[in-house]
């Protein structure tokens, strides 16, 4: 069965996440959230700090459980998807092991999978070539710049060739120029690998530049208040100056302000050439 191809990458139905339910410190982080991410789709999650973006990613990753509702990943339960390594994850901090070389950091998920030494070294080198760091395979992470470390982390998240990438503000700590380069790199990797991607950010231009759809979340309790389609085709040098890019940025900004009327009026124009 080719469930990974025919099922959506992610399907959240009526997902609630309530921390400390019934306690005085109860927090509703996610409220009745419904979302489907198509196979091969790039979806950005945007919203104010504390609105539940990381929590949603963690529910998808089965690092925490939905209080109510169901979460499916590639047609499996979130737990099955985690066990079968159906996703890779990257965070704001690269979280590399300083005592391992760059190559051996990328190899780690393969090591855990029991892949043999020469196979995993070959795969790690292939990935380091993809992120243009093959020359640094023998270096230690601390010898690399922040952007390079993030590329190592992305290579590592791709090691087991998962169909889905979950990324939580992976470029949040990088300077603006490095960040734009990394965005292009990620889009290139996506094109080469066909991965589905769920990408958390609080940068509006970043969300618009990268994704097919921008999912806008409200302040706590996190709900989806808007989904904005971005039809910019293949991104290139000119995209960031394209009128449609600015229109989409404006639509997302309006949606974040809770201005749904204005948002949808603008939204209806996006994608019209
Ligand atoms: N383990 C936890 N226990 C209690 N509350 C939590 C826990 N994790 C997150 N929260 C709360 O859930 C809300 C959403 O957090 P989070 O998903 O990290 O937001 P975001 O990533 O959008 O900034 C916040 O109010 C946060 O304090
Ligand atoms: Mg977060």
C-alpha cells in the first residue's frame, strides 16, 4: 500500500491541547484545530508568541498528545508515524553534539536505526553535499557559523529520508542575509526531495516566501483564524519584490491583526496574474 503517497501528510481533526487540565494552572494551548497538509505541500504556521505553534508541531511529532481529537501523519497515528520515522525535525537551535564531527552528527538518526557504518557515512556525505557542507564533514559543530550549523541540522533531519519535515523557527536566530540564503536553500532541498513541510515562524515575509499556504493562528487559546493561499510559483531573486508577494504579506498581516474582512478582500486577489 502506498499510504504515504495517497494520504495527506498531516491531518488534524478537532485537536485540543489542554495542559494541566482541571488544575488551577490549566492552559488551553490548542482549541478545536482542524488542518490538512497535502502531500508535498509547504505550510507555514504563524501567530503571536504563545499561541500554540510549537505545541501543534509537537502534537504532530507525537512528542506530546492531543487532549481531544485525532492527529494523523501520513495516514498513520502520530505515534506510529514517530515509531516509523515518518518525519524529521529541526529547531531554532541546531542542537548538534559538539563532541561528534559534522558527519557523525548527520549520521546519528541512521545509527539509531542500526544502519551499517559505511552506508551511513555515505548517506551523511550525500546530505552534506546537498547542504553544501561536504568540505566540513570532519569539523566539529563549534567550528561552524550559525547558518552552517543549521544546515547540518537540516541534513540530519533528512537522514532517514522522512516524507515530512517539521521545522520550528529554524532560521529564527540567523541574521537577515543568512536567513534569506537558508530560505532559498530549503526551497531547493524541497524541490529536490519532494518533502512535505510544516514550518513555524513569526516572520510574515518568511512565511509568504516559503509556503504554499500560510496558516494564521490566534493568541491563546490557539485556533486557526485564517488560511492564506500563496500562489507565487517558483521563487527567485525577484519574488521578494513582486507585487503579489507584497499583497500576500499584507493579507497575512491583516489576518494576524484579526482583520478578516480586509484579509479576505486582499486574499481573493492573490494568485491572479
Ligand atoms: N509543557 C507545558 N506545560 C504547560 N503549559 C505549556 C507547556 N508547553 C506550552 N505551554 C503553554 O501553551 C501555550 C502555547 O505554547 P507554545 O506552543 O510554546 O507557543 P508558541 O510556540 O506559539 O510560542 C503557552 O501559553 C505555553 O505557556
Ligand atoms: Mg514556539
